[in-house]
């Protein structure tokens, strides 16, 4: 059986040298035009060693010692240019003395036994994993970047096994080479000249009938990437390996992606959001076949950039699946809000970071790389222009085709396309600086002035673009776009505006402050701002200034006025969050109670279900006013409000149990009896322990909750900790 495959790469440690850098450099001058013709004998059990034969052809310009890397065992004969030779292996190297080498083409034939270091072996499968210069643990090769080779693979497999390996005439480096074999089932799909192949074991997947859709989604992503990058997918086959759940992280291959069955099979009742997440995950892995494989980070301190680029392209690929009107607000509430929250905290760190030995899941979930990276890419695209960015990415791929490059190599290309547009700052401050800047808006001598202040006191700034709304007499108004390519930007105005709304479109990244006189009128604009996105951005700007003490808590009244009419569920949730924060900040208890009751008084004013849900769900997490609690008690007791589901009632029960310590047990018991299935009861039993009135018991529980490792219990533990903290 013969297969050929070359490996996708989504991994932190690609292209590391197995060889000291200096020796690696010298070797690139000694050998070129390398081809490996590899035969592997794959045993049926994981205890037997894999053996093989490597025919290594290369060109040597002059006579010189040639060193191969190999950590396995040499077996049998060693032929150099068809003659049997005695060759020594020492410290993972095989050196062929120059007397056996001829200038011109050379050919070695080596029989060997592989080490298991780079093989993931179960009883019924074998995956190679040649990152970090590990290919030479499996077969003799020149295991370093800079010596790309073509591969021919012959696999001798146990009966009933199937396999995949990368077949391409494109020379690739050893870390991108791979093969996978096992007792796999296979499904295929032909699309645009490629064969999409899914390899899987029945026991690893929840629902075989979803495979055609998964193959279709992967094929769509391949086509999209080919169109966007102008760079065809260079392999015949595109593999999709469904990994056993025990292999938790994905494995990277040049012509295959690997996915965990757990992540991509949705349940029969899966929501639109779950389907979208699956699409994003598949698209992300496919995009790595270009950014990660076709061009790879030059070392582990550059790994972050392939994630940033891949996330950006994934978002572009899947953007139209989001409803259009919501996409912008979704971006602000998810990516941008998460990035700003962490960047504004003491835990802030730069996008460019080096994490040794971290697997792909880490990079997928890292909020700075995924969220701040996405915000940065949006600005790059906006400032440089969609077309220019696309062209720069195309040039980047072409120039570093199947080799390594740094983020600055990309920024240099981009900067050449759009000089003087601040692109250098994206290679510098945007990726290397941490913290949220402050952007101050003021009016002075006929000019609007915007000044960006570096959070760390330095001179670096973050180039960005945002809108500002100017309002004059009789509510005449206009919007100006601010292109902040310098730390100070000015815009000439004919007339002084009465009101200025900074960051009107919400896209700006930072704290937006203003002179006090302008700040005063800002909350009054909430209710008259009609557009959802603009109103949402304004509410956030005002709240940010409330938090820094520039807006008084009395603006609660403006939020109340808006809430009586508000129709947008997202704005409702945001406004209620802000109102509750103002209430909780009151140091006088009676004031807090009054404000909580005010929020409850909105229920008859705005009868929308979304409003009712936003208010009661918020109250269920932190209400403390006795009257409010008694209203919540009635809602909980009736258990019949169609706006709420089982989880809402569980949440209400937790709050009521915490605030009514004498009735704690009764409330929890009653709620438990009402639960419909075992899973809900299991969760309830786990979380409700946080309601315990005994402080010592809670302390002990806190310690144990912090140690929870189980994936199912982790969110429950976080929930219980939240309950303990916000009593
Ligand atoms: Zn990734």
C-alpha cells in the first residue's frame, strides 16, 4: 500500500533546530536537492518497533563529510552510492566521510529501526509528530530548517489498516512531513481538484452522518483560502483526522488537519452558535495550512503571529454567517470588550509573547492573542485598506513559501505597500506594548484635539481609527472620522460644538476622556442616540468615565430613562449591568436598596421579555434589598414564569438560599425536587454547596473548588466561587 502525506502545522514549536544553528547553516551549503524515498513497516501492536528503509538522494557540490541526524538504531547494511560501507553513528548523528561522497548526485540506502519519541501509538493507530526536530528520531534525515526535500512514502500496514501521508512535488522541511495509519474508517469528498478525506474510528465520533457536512466545511475553507491568498493548496489530498478523545490537543500536518471528535460533532439540538463555533474551528485549522505551514514562524517567540493571522482570516471566512446588523456589536461585546478588560488589568501582557512548550489549545483560548489580536487586525485592515492587506499577505506567502519568517518580515512588506500609514507601529507598540491607552478629546482654538497617552508612560502609541460625533444648536450634528496615526491628531472646525461624543462607533481602543464641561452633557445623549451601535458605544464610554470618577452616579437616571424604551437586548443587559454596579457602589445601604428597587420598577415600564430576563437574571446574582428579594421569592415560588428556564430558577434558588440563611436548606431542597434530570441535579448539588451559611465550610469549599480539574466540573466550580465571592 502506498500513500503520501505532508503534515499541517498548528504548533508552538515548529521549525526548531535539531542541530546546532552553526552546523545547520554549514550543512545547507553541503547538501541540496534532497529526496527521501521512505519505506516503513508498521507493526500491528504498539509494543513492537517500527522499522524501515530510507533511500536518501542529494546533491553535493564538492567532496565533504556529510552528516545525517538519526536517533534510532541502524540495522543491516548501509549503502553509499550503491557500495556497502561501514558507517558509524554517534550522539544522534551519522557521518559519511568525504572519501565516499562524490561531487554531484549521491545516494544513501539505510535500513533502520525508529525510536518511538515522535510517534503517538495506540493499539490500533500510529500518528507521527515531527515538530521540534523530532523527525530524526523516526528516520535518518537532515533534520533542520533550510533543507527542504521531496518525500516518497511506502507504508506496509497490518491488514485492515488505512493510512494517509502527504504527497506533493513541493519540497518541504522534515517537520512538515508526516504519516498516519490505523484501523480507520474513511469518507471522501471531491471538491475543486482536491480530495477531502476524513479518517476516523467509529468509537471516536458521536454521529457519522455529520461527516459530509464537516468535509464540506473544510472544502469551503480550502477554496476560500486559495482565493484570498492566491496561493493554491499544493497537495492532492486534504486530510481531516478525527483524533481519539484521549489525544487532547490537535496535531499539525502539512496536508491534513486534526480535530478532536469532542469539539466538532454537534448534538442533534445544537444551536446556531455551536454550529458557528464548529465552522470556525475547522476554518481555523485549514487556514493554518497556509499560515503556520506554508509560511512558519521562525521561532517560538513568533508563534503568536500565525494565530493572529489565522484568527483574522477565520473571522473573515465566517463573517457572513453572522447576521449583518449584529456582527459589529457582537465584535465589540466579545473580542473588543474581553481584550480591553484584560489589557486594563494588572494581568495585562503584550500580544508578542514567548510560551515554551505550549500547545495549540493555549493559543486558541488566549484572550490577548485571540481578542486583542483581532482588534489589531481590524485596524490594520482599516488603515492599510482591505486590498493592500490582502496583497501584502499574498506577497508574504510567496516570498517565504515553505520557509520561516517573523512578524516584522510581514510588517516590512505591508509598510512598503502603504508607506506613512503607521504600519511600523503594528510591528512595535501594537504587539509589544501592554495596557490600555487613554485618548483625550478637547476643543481648543478652532480645533478638535485628540491626544493619546501611553499607559506605561512611554512615547509609543496605538494607531487606530474611530468616529466622533459633533452636536451643535438645534441638534444639528455631524460625524467625523479620526485617523489616529500620530499620538496627537487635530481636526480644524469652523464652529465650536455644544456636545462631543468621542468614540461614537465604539471601535476606538482605550479609555476615552474629555474636558469636564463636555463630559457633563454626555449622559444626556444616551436616550436621544437612535442607532443601536452608537448608543451602545456611548453607554460604555459614559460607564468607563463613571468608573474613573469623571461622571457622577446620578447618571443612573439617564440609564433608567433609556431602559423604559430600550428594545435592543444587548443594550438592555449592558445598561442593567451598569445600573447594578452603580447601586452596589453605594456605601449607604438604604441608597443601594432604593436603586435596586428602581431597577425592579422598570418591569412594568418596559414589558419586553428581554428586559424582564435582563433584570431578573441580574438580580438573581446580586440583589440585596429586602423588598427586591421578596419579589424574587414570589417569582421563584411560582416557578411558572415563561421567561425563565430551569437554570434561571436554580440561580434564583442560590440567591434566595444565600440571603435567607434560616431557610437555606428548605429552599435548596425544594429546588432540587423540581429539577428534571440527573445532570441538572448533579450540577445543582455541586454548585449549591456554595450557599452554605457556615463560613468555615465555605472556606474549605473555596480551597477545594480552586483545585477542580475535571472539564465538566470546571464551569460549575467557577460558578460556585462566584457565588461565594458575591454573597
Ligand atoms: Zn491555531
